[in-house]
């Protein structure tokens, strides 16, 4: 004689199934977060290079527009 699953057993099985689905969603979210962190690292490296380039351009233009006064004065 087989016994029918009780309501408690069905509820437990349903909860385990929901837990499995939640863990799968969380795993996908963590993988997506890892991918986004890697992309952010690449973007930050690119921003660092761009900032250095802009700083060099700014310093070059500043030197051209504001030459040192010591170059204009005669030396003794």
C-alpha cells in the first residue's frame, strides 16, 4: 500500500524547488556582475590612459600659451 504525499511533504518539495530556482537566478546574477566588473576594469584602464593623454595635451598647450618669463629676460 502506497501512502499519498502529505501536504507538508508537498510544501517541502515546492519550497526546495523554489530554492533551486532562486539559487539558479542568483548564480546568473553573480555571473553577470562578474562580467560587468571586468568591463568596468577595462573602461577604467581606458579612462586612465585618456586622462593621461588629456593632461599631457593640456600641459603642452599651457606651455605654448604661457611661455616662461625667464626665456625673455637677458642673462647676466
